[in-house]
């Protein structure tokens, strides 16, 4: 069960990490990264940061760059947030949008087949 405090920290981590990626890190690999969700553990030991890309071309390169910058991002977070422990950051590619598009296309195809098959 996620507590109110953890939910609040998840939102704050999401806001701050997005700001850090957009304004403080100068790297072309992270320019198209869009953060979708942050999921912190209850003890703040670990945080999973889910991201997607504006275009799927540099998926591996963006993942490597985010992992390489995780220590630097933690440093920025430590200076910005007033909490005892900044979690270890783990970046995970979020492909739920692609899955949703695939599912929508499948539903459209079934509807079209059903509509044309009844005539």
C-alpha cells in the first residue's frame, strides 16, 4: 500500500527529475525523454523512473545515458529536496503507450471486419 507521503514524494521526484533532464543536463540522448511515472519504495531505498521517448529511434542510447546520469541526477535531487535519503534511481522504458496503440489498432480491425462481414 502506497502512503500519502510516498505518493507526494513520487510526484515531486517526477517534477524535479523532468526539470533536471530538460534544463540542467546537456545531452542529446535525453532530449526526447518524457517521464511517465515514479515509483519509490517505502523506505526510499530505490525509485523506478518510467520513461518513454518522443521518437523510438534512440531507445538504447537514451537508456544508457539515463543510467550514466543517475548519480548526477541524485546529486541535484539531494540539493533540491530536504529529505534524509535520496533513493537509488533505476530508469525503465515504459512501452504502455505502444501497447495501447497496438490494442486500439486490433480493436479497430475487429470492428471493421465485423461491420463488413455482416453486410
